[in-house]
């Protein structure tokens, strides 16, 4: 749909990061891609869910949120039928309870 550049504060450092705007339902809010990683000189660990980089002669360490669980409802696909197909070709019977008598 488009692209936008936003100032993002990561630790104590401010970066202008380009984001692509898409009309989708992802399981995440956004991804920080390689351009930001290269500019910051960051080191990533997917195993430890951690990013480290140097800013103003200090090591900045950002930890991922380990307890975060994200779910996104997925639209269910369906098959549209003909008007004629909507006529029930089956019958159903449900017995709620019986009183007295023999089954």
C-alpha cells in the first residue's frame, strides 16, 4: 500500500526506519529489517531473542518479550452453493427425553 519513515527510539538511540504499509493480517506488529540492523551495527540472536548495539560509547541490549503470545483470526473459506442446493436433502431427529413406556 505504501511506505513511511518513522523515528523509532530503540534503547537510548533514535533511528529513522522505513516501514512498508500492507493490508494484511500478520502475527506481529512490525519487523525491523536489515537496513536498520546495518546502520546500527547491531548483533542479533534469535536464540536469545536479543539485539545488542553500541550507541554513545555504551552497549545497548534489547531483550524480546518472552511471554508475548499473538494470535490473529484467519478468515475461513467457504464454498457458495446454488439456490437449489439450499433445499435440505437430509432430515434430522433428536430425542430430548422419554417419560414412561418402553423404548
